[in-house]
């Protein structure tokens, strides 16, 4: 978009924000997106570019300042003492290098990254007390989530009792396999019900059910990737956190790798970009996380995203290429 005057930018933002909010409502509240993610991302990035150019036009209710999901009124709410944030994203090798430069400049030296697949599901928080699963919740708006404990208890790969009496919170992704998505949509079509747009929305629609029996009738899976509270655990890096989660019986995605600087990251991206169709779960990119947890803590978060991680988003798949793209230029 050509450089706009402040007045023009303001007018443009007044069109972009309601449009994004409408799409967010369909995606996060109704689990039924009306446009493909790349259409959303394109407009969202226009919003970011305008706000970056004119920072005083940023409003606290702008989509750039909000973690997406909302909480459905019928669910009991939980408060996340440590907010569940969104994640910054980049779309090119150049932007990835800029992210790495920013990190190195802040830290003062090259860092190790834990490189993980970005699973296309919805964030899940699990709380254990003395080794017993006592709460499962969605991200919601980052601070207030939905209590889905009974639904979570129907997910077979989530341990309800740990071998050690730990009291802690873990987080990860709840997702639906491509196979289960096809089965569920076939069943819904046979019953004359509306089908889900994609596995991510099917997973969200299945976890956010008032009747746990409905959740239980659909096979959901998880990959856990974050230990939020480390009391009693000897963990100082993200890759040790993944190892510990595995030892404790959580399902952990097996593909993560540690790399120094950006060495090998492009190769990882290319490798999984090529075989993503062959995986039985959806991925929409690759996540780079500074491996050292102490450095993560030092880098901290913005209001919406951690500074120590970034998602590299894959280009949209062929089948996803968009018919209803919208041009936002004035
Ligand atoms: P996001 O989904 O892009 O990234 C953050 C999330 O990634 C985390 O909350 C976590 O749940 C997940 N994640 C998956 N694998 C992970 C891993 N290995 N480590 C850490 N986290 C991992 O961000 P968001 O703010 O939740 O949503 C924005 C996304 O939603 C964009 O991709 C956008 O395209 C899409 N969206 C689409 C529409 C639409 O209308 N199609 C509307 C709104 C948002």
C-alpha cells in the first residue's frame, strides 16, 4: 500500500478494523470462518503496517492489541494468572532474519532456538494439583478462558493422573487429525448438518461443547509444549521442557530440533513444507523459540505476543487459494 497521510490512514483503519472484527467473530466465536486465513493475515498485516507508521492511531480495542478468542457465555470462566498470548508471525526468510537480528541485538550474542511445528488447533491449558488433573481451559481472550475440564477429561492422550504428585500448569495445542475431521464431516453431511470448514475449527467446535458426551464422541488429540510453572522441575530450556513433558506422559510432537542461530531453520521449514500434506495433523508453519528459559524471561512479552518466539507461516496450500480475496487500497 502506498504511503498514506495520517488522515487517509485513519479512514483506512476505520474500514479495516470492523472487517477484521467481523472475520474474527466468525472464526473465534462461531468456529466457522468466512474467509481463508491468508485473506485475514493480509488485511491484518495492513493494519499492523498502518499502526506502525502512525503509532498514535493505535487504539486499545484494535485487533492488534487483542488476543483473538472470546469466551462463549454458557461456559464457566477461568482466569489465567499468566496470560495465554498470541504469537507474532513472519512470512519470509528476510523477516525471519530480522527477528533473529532483533533477538541477537537484545541478548548480545547468538542464541539457540528450539524449532517446532506450528500445530493448527487451539490452545489448551491444563492444571494439575498433586499430580491430578483438576482443570482444563481454553485461551479465551488471553486472560479469561472457558472452563472445559469435563470435556478435556474425555481426551484419551491427556493423563488424568501423573506418576509424580506435581502441582503445575502445562499448555499445548488441542487438534483434530485429518482422518477424524473427514469422518466427522461425513457423519455431519449424512445427518444434514453443516460441515466444519477445516480441522482447526472442528477441534474448537468439539472442545467447546456444553455436553462432554459430544466431545467424547469426536476424537481429539493434543501436543503439549509449554510448562508454565516450574516448581519442583529441573528445567532450564524449552527442549528440556519437552523432554520432561514426554517423561510425564504427555503427548509431545516428536519433530522439534535445537539449532544455533538460523542454521538449519530454512532446511527445517522446507522439509516440513514439503511433507505437510503427508502428516495426519494440520500445521500452518514453524515456531522458533529461544531455547534458554532465562533469556525468554528477560526478553518478556508485548501486550499480545512473547518477544522470544515467532511463527514462520507457510504460504497457503493450493486448495486454500482464495476466491474471495479483497483488495484494501484507497
Ligand atoms: P496463531 O494461532 O497464529 O498463533 C498462536 C497460537 O499458535 C498459540 O496460541 C498456540 O495455540 C498455537 N501453536 C501451535 N503450535 C505451537 C507451538 N509449537 N508452540 C507454541 N504455540 C503453538 O495466533 P492467533 O492469534 O491464535 O490467531 C491468528 C491466526 O488465526 C492467524 O493465522 C489467522 O490467519 C487466523 N485467523 C483467521 C481468521 C479467518 O477469518 N480465517 C480470523 C481470525 C484469525
